[in-house]
C-alpha cells in the first residue's frame, strides 16, 4: 500500500461548467461517462463540494490561493499580494506546468499563469476564438432558431452572430474528434507528461479544459459526423450550439431546450472520453502509483426552467442556485480511499492546501534565493482552506466543515448544510450591461482594451446579454425534500431562516477579519 509520503507528483484536472447531475458518479441514469465512473471506483468521491465564489475566475482564484473570494473580490486579476500554489512551489525543485484553453484565465493583466515554469495555451475558445480569424463558409443563422431571438435587441443578436462566426471559423476545419478543444488540451497534457517532464524530479501539472462550457459543439453538430446526437436521436430542429442568453420563456420550446441539454450531455461524454485517454497515459507512463490526481469543475450551467436552470439560458443572472454551486470533486490518492464517498462539506479553496499537503509543503515558509527575499509572498500562512487528505485517509464520518457557502461577489451569498440552503440577496440593481461592454465591444470580439480599462468590482460573468436582476427577498429551501431549490419556505420556516442567515453573516464576518 502506498504510504502518504510516497506521493511524488500532483495532476489537477479542471473541466469548466461540468454540472454534477450529468455524471453517472453522482446518480445520473441516462448519461454515458464511463471514464469518470472508472476513475471514481479507484478514488474518493466528495458528495458535498461547493464553489464558494462564482463563477469561472473567482473559483480559480480560490483554488490557486486557498483563500475564500466571496467577501473580498469578484471576477478580477490576481493581485501582487495573492499567493498561489505555483508561487509557493517556485524554487522548491518541483516542475510546475499549466496546459489550458480557458480564455478568461488569459485576459489582459489577469496573471493566472503566473509562477508556472511551463505553459501551453490552446487557442479557439470563448474570448479567444477571434484569434483564428473569421473566414468561414458556415452561417450562424443555420444554428439559431428564429424564436430564440424574441425580445432581444438587434445589436445583441449581431454581436452573438459575430461571436458564432469566430467559433465556426475554427470548427469548419474539424475532421475528427481529435480536433475538438478538449482533445487538444488533454493530448497536449499527455505530450507534456511524455516528452517534457524530467522523470527524476516531482511535478505539478494543472490541466484546465474550458469544455464542456458552451459552445455545445460535440461531434453530432459537424459535417464530419453523420450520426444524430445520441441523447436526442431524430431531432429535426437546428443545433443551437451557442444559445442567445436570457430567460427561456417565450424564446425556446421544450423540444429545443431538450436538444440543447442533449448537446451539452454529448459534449460531456466527449470530455469523459478524453479525460479517460489522459488517465490512461498517466498509467502507461508509470505515474499512477505515485501521483495524486484531482478531477473537479468550477460550476454548472442553467439550461431552462425549474431544476434545469430556474428559467435561465446560460449564466445571465447572478443567481447561486444549486445547479451552479454544487460541483463534482473526485480525488485519487494511490492506495487510499478507493471507492470511498465523503459527505463532509468541501470548498474550492481546499484545492491549494490539498495539493501542497501532498507535496509535504502545507506549512512552508518562503526563502531567500540569490539574495532575493520572497518570504512575504511565498508562504502558506494566509491559506483559509483545508487539506482534504485527512478525509481520504480518515473514516467516513470525518469532517472538514459542517456547511458550505457560495455566491456572487456583491450580489448574493448562500449557505448549505445537511438540512437547508439559504440565499441572501445583497442588493437590488437595475439592468446592467457593463459585462457586455467590458468583454464584448459590440461585435463580440472581446476587445482587450475594454477588459483592461473597464474592470471593476461589479464584474461577475463573461456572458453577454446579462442583467443584474435579483429577487427582492431572501430564500430558504429544504434540502431533503427540495434538492433543486424550487419551493421557497422562508415564510413557513422563518426561525430557521433567521438562524441560517445569522450563521452565514457570522462566517462571512470572520472571513473578512482573517
């Protein structure tokens, strides 16, 4: 049996927008995700993992720094005073590498590749597809239903079509599944492991796949593949792979919504396939028995009414409902916790301390190198998250914490425990197109000047056509009877609501002073 100090390497695999309910590991009965299931049988599955700061960028900030973001900052660059895992591992004899295609990590001055010795960025995803040009024989109108544009301003529609032209310019060259983005990322990661790593030294590899984030462009959408979507065969409508965001009522029929969810599911199955290929490469290279492997995601996605997304198509409101906040987390520590499930509440900020603990560096101090003092910026004293290794090694009742938080900075906080979830809406705002102006210059090109000059604390998403619109009153839900948060019981259970709010505010207050 592998002993705790036998871990030599860590591989962290992030997939963006992977909703846990679409994985068979978490109870889905109609999807096909055999590689996640195979991995879970040899690993520890965490059932109550929550992203504390939504969405994409705040989550990664928490994962990299080990600190909560929700009370402090939203979608923003790393600051000089932030200390990341790669900062701490700098100069410690550990090879650090980042292989990714996640455009939001690479926005001007954001710095999320900071400290990694080796970086490989794969072009072609959101906020980056314009890099490939726009010469294209494919027409966005062939992928949009007329009613999906109901009530949407013309400049928004034109911007979305421009964005789609960039996507299509990339996809028109695809001839097989290996051309898809997740394939390129995982194959690049496999190449790094096989040809770039010095086998005599430990390494830390962060793999960040923007898939299965939209566009929902799985094999069935493209000309090289004649098969129907396996989850919705026989569908005769358009493949709306890049949906115009907004409320779904009056804009999407139920068959259209089902097909959009089916395309998303098909893309997750493709992600599963290539994650499986990467895991196989890890085994074939002899790294399986001395490498800690983490599979996780940053958030889910809203795709329709009720449990599918509380009426939203894409992330166009700062609403931290469970479909967004409750995320998958599976960790393999060789020789420990195989087939185990952990009920304890875990958070995105637990990733950094878990990685550092695997390297034996959870309580590390900075050091002077060639007279350069990095003591203040490269130690672990500011970490707020917890290492999850004790939960893997311990019994089923071991706990990191008995509740979790989530939310959008400046707009909503939520708390989850075994019995209830509570959403505290922080303020009521009017329509806010700032996000559209920051990341989309009116024609969907994600102009860097806007990102550089207009960045502010209210930024909360990179999805265009968003609106800062939140409910007027707080909400309470019974998690045992209403797992999808559809029945607000705050009036019937006002005392419970008061206790949950008090606990939430006290915890947020403690974070602010720590």
